[in-house]
C-alpha cells in the first residue's frame, strides 16, 4: 500500500469530502475489484470502502475483457451495502448503467456541454465517440448484500502509447482537451455523483432512466450481442426502464439483460 504524508492527506480528504468511510490505495495492484472482493469478507470493514490504485497489472472488464491503462487514469472499486441504499436485488442489474451515468455526468460537468458523452450498454462510457471509461459490478459470495462497483476512467493517461488496436477505440480526458486534470478533484466529483445516482436508483427516479435513454450510443444502430448462449442481432431501440437493451430482431423485439456487444453498424 502506498504511504507518506501526501498520500495520507489525500485519503483523509476522500473520507471527509465523499461518502466513503475507509480508503486503501496501492501504487500498483493486479485488480482493485479483486482486492475489494477479498475485503468484502471482513465483517468489520467500514463500508462504503474505496480501493484505488495508480496502476493495475490485471484490470478486468466484463467476461474475458481486460482493462488497459497507462499511468494517469483513475482506477478504483468501491464497496457499498445495498441495504443502506434500500436497493432491492431486482435493481442490482441496473447499477452498472447507474455508475456509467454518473461518469457521463461528471465528464459533462468537467469538460463542458459541447463535449459528447454517452453510454455503450451495458458498462462503457464514450467520450467524443471513443471509450473513456469502463464499469465492472460484482457481487461477492462472502457477504451477501455488499456490492463492488469498479470504475476505470482515463484522465491524464494518453493513448499515444496504447496498443495499436486501441488507438481508434479509446481516449482520455487529456487526449480530448490537451489539459491535465486534478485526479483527486475528478474522483471526489465522481464519487459524489455516484452516491447521488445510487440514491436515485433506489427511489425509482424517472429522471435517471431518462438519462440512460438519452445517453445510449447504440440507439438506431444495428447491434450484434453475444449473450454467451447465442448471438442476437437487431436494430437497437434504446435502453428499457429496467436496464435491458431493446433490440428489434427479425422475430420481433427482444429485451436483453446481459452480454457483450460484438459488432455495431
């Protein structure tokens, strides 16, 4: 774990300026989500609890996907208690979209209304047409009711050094603006928005669902989705109130609750 006066001061600010009660920061770690899942077994853990890192060696996305980042990204996983938000299990599948909407709102506020932000269902955030953030929500078996929300947001890292296949697919706040941001300030604002949006989800706030619909970058595009059991292709009709992706297929409308988007046309 990273240590030192500067780091200690930053962690204290997170505890006083955001909703988290505990913080664990690493200069380098395999995966913040993996570490958060381990910590969930600790009954005395102060929750909400934040695990953050400067660098991940095995960051994960959905399925077999990996999260690539160079130094300068915000990488964290926050452990929350669903009961404290009064979030029933029926709404847990919508947490990924809720976290994505929080990232979109944070980017919009920080970068201005002219910036194009959007949600690529179910867990990616696009900035000016390229991926800038990814979300991974996991449910630990050790402590039922605790949830791990992992976020990777490209802030000051540049994709000039990224693998060639990522150059046209991903971007960062710095790449889009040419300006370095204060990562602590970005993190504080993002955590505040996440807390607020989780409360909106618990309250069945219609405004949150409207944000999902307006932010959907797949709407009116032909999408192929791999559900793990089958490949479904159709015209995207948007995101339903319950978080499902609506696809108009040859056999009619289908609502899909999980999977990996493999093609967009």
